[in-house]
């Protein structure tokens, strides 16, 4: 449901959800910025290179924007997946093991994303990692 309580048309649902997961695949043959451009267009968003470069800078990837994705380290790949998940500021953000392959600085980025998202909408995190679970306001333990 949208803010006005009406159902979201199927063609617009991609604009309301962002998702990052180790299982999401980006295109190895494209550069980082080309991947974000592609996924923005798939979502039906206006492409804004300046905004994308700013987001990549926030994620520590600005010097790698024109580097082929296949040449990214596993941590850089996870950071780019986070960029594609939040570039459009979705009201619902789904994070599956968001800290996968990230160092301490990458985990600070995750924390900042979650804090920012609290102002904009809802974040759902699926994880077994205590460092990620600690970000939650509410926890549902599926093993109990």
C-alpha cells in the first residue's frame, strides 16, 4: 500500500523496494556506474550520474566507478549492491546478510544506511550475524 492507502500499481512496485543480498548478481562485464545506470533504468528511474557518483563516494567506491565489476573485490561488490539497493531511496529496504564480505568501514556504511532508512521507511534485515542483528529495533528469531 502507498502512503495514501491505495494499492501500488505493479509497474511502480520496483520503485518502492530496494534489496541487497550476496545472491543478487550484477553484470560482470559492466563498470560499477554502468551497473547502477542499468538497474536504475530497469526500475523506471531517471538516471542521474552526479547522484550516482555521490552515492558511490559515500560507499567508498568513487575511484572505482569506471572499473569493470568483475575486477571488484568481494567487499566492493557488496558495496555496489548496496548502492543499487538505496540509490532510489526506497520506502522498503530488504537486506539479506548486508555485511557479507565487508570490513569494519563497510559495516559503518551499513549502519549509516540503516539509520538513514529509519527516517525514510522500513528496513528488514535477514542475518545470523550478531553485528547485523544489533541494528534492529525488533528481532524475530526463526529458530525459536
